[in-house]
C-alpha cells in the first residue's frame, strides 16, 4: 500500500524549507510554497504559478492540501451569512459573518460539536466529535474574509471564537490558528481585533495569561451565583465561580486586558434582584464590561428571554455602579446563525 500523503499545512515553514533542501532544491522554494498555502490560500499545487511544473509534481506526489469546503452558504435578511463548512473527513461545522455599519465580524468554530453541556445552547446537544486543526480554523476565517470582500466590499475586521465548541479545550490549535491569522504571512490582523470566548475554564485562563496572549477574553457568565450557574451550565460544579474569579484576577494582573462578560437574562432563572446583586459583586473583582445577549430560543421552551423590565433593571444597576454594559441584539436568527443556534440543522 502506498503511504498516506501528508497534509502539507501541518508542516511549519522550516519543515517545508527542509523538504526542498532534501530534494536538492533551494530552501527559498519553501518560502514561496508557504506563501501560497497561507497568504494566498491555495487549494491546489497546480495553482502555484511561480513554481515549476516538475516541482509541483513532486509536491503532488508527497503531499495533499486538506482544505475546508463551504458546502452551503445562507444569507439572512439582515446581511448575516452562515457557512456550513465541510472538513476533509466529512464532518461539518458552522461559521458566521456578522456585518454592522462599521465592522465585519467572523464568528468561528473551534471544535466539531462541544463537550460542555450548557442547557440553553443548541451546540451542546451535538456530541463533541473532535478538535479542529489550526488550518481548519484559519480556513473558516479566510472564507469569511472573501465573503466580506465580495458582499460587503471590505475585508474582515474582527474575529470572535463564539461558534461551535469551547476554544480553551482546543487551546493549542486555537493559538496556532491565531498565530497564522495575525502573522504578516497570514492575514496580518491585529490580535486586538480577536476575542476568544470561554465558558470559563480556570486553568486555561491562567495558562493564556502566562502565555501573554494579546487577544481579548470573553467569559460566558450568565450567573454569578454558583447554584444558578450550575443548574444552567453543569460543568460549573467542577469549575466554580471562586476558581473562575481567581483565574480572571490572575489574567488581569498579567495582561491588563479588560474582560467581557456575556450574559443572557432568562425569565425565572436569573431575573431577580439577588441575581443582579451577585453580578454587581462579581464585576467588582476585575475591570470588565457586560454584554447582555438576547436569548435565541432553541425550541423546547424551557428557557425564555426575561421581560424588558428585568433587562432594564440589570442595565440600570450596572450603570449606576459605573460598569459598561451593552445590549447585543441577535443577528441572523432567520437562518439559525445567532448565538447558541449553531447545530448543523441543514
Ligand atoms: N464555548 C464558548 C464559545 C461558544 S458560545 C463559550 O461558552 O463562551 C458563544 C456565546 O453564545 C456564549 O456566550 C454562549 O453562552 C452564548 N449562547 C449559547 N446559547 C445561546 C442561546 N440560545 N441564546 C443566546 N446566547 C447563547
């Protein structure tokens, strides 16, 4: 049996340069190929026009370029685009382009399915199948950048890791993908325009702080009371708020980067005065802002968006204490592209 060809994008630039040296070519050829793979997003060796035919054949004989394929693109009436992205092994994840008047944001997935069990999230109902590779994350960004240029006449401006999966449970690959995205040999994007969102894995938040990452951190908080949080995000039992707080304090000490808390207000779950007071207390630990996200129902009606009055009470209380609070309206609901709705329905 012929040995399986390697995915060339799993190689570092140095390894590709080495391959050429070993094949009696110049190391520089490796730089050219690397640029095709990452900067120009080449899908085939054939398209590498400044590489000789015989060299392309050598590449073809030794490697494959595993590439994602956008299987289906859906466009919402509000301009939001959702891509169903097929991976080389046939699995599917989703990513979303969210346009506003001033920016285009890509919301990308980090895992196929999710191993966490947030009870209000559609992705949680899919079993976690596997982690995405760095190139699979990178490709989602590239596809959205292309769509942004095509449909909105401007490049992608921001990235949020708020698609399927828990990015901190696929930390190494997320970091490698961000390296490529921010590198001048990739998209050259500023890390300040990238936000990694986590359900709150304390150990990994500390690791990120130690790694001195330059992107931003968002935490899906949803409740600052342990019992309530555990009832809607059961893994909170293992990672209680005390540990989360300690990790966030450590993060801020090391990075001086303000944290965003994502928070949905649900009827009968976290819409009482005690819930607001607990959030105010939690917000006092580390410099932060709060994004109140509109709830996107995921069918069985167990969770319902709280009344406007309840949401207003949150806003008033936070503002009175001087905290920044934004209300995030959902986008792309008609195509199931909003927060928590990514579940490979189609
Ligand atoms: N696992 C990561 C990233 C993915 S979720 C995290 O938890 O942060 C992206 C955001 O959507 C999270 O803040 C999540 O709590 C929120 N979310 C999940 N389901 C939702 C729903 N049905 N309506 C609104 N927001 C939801």
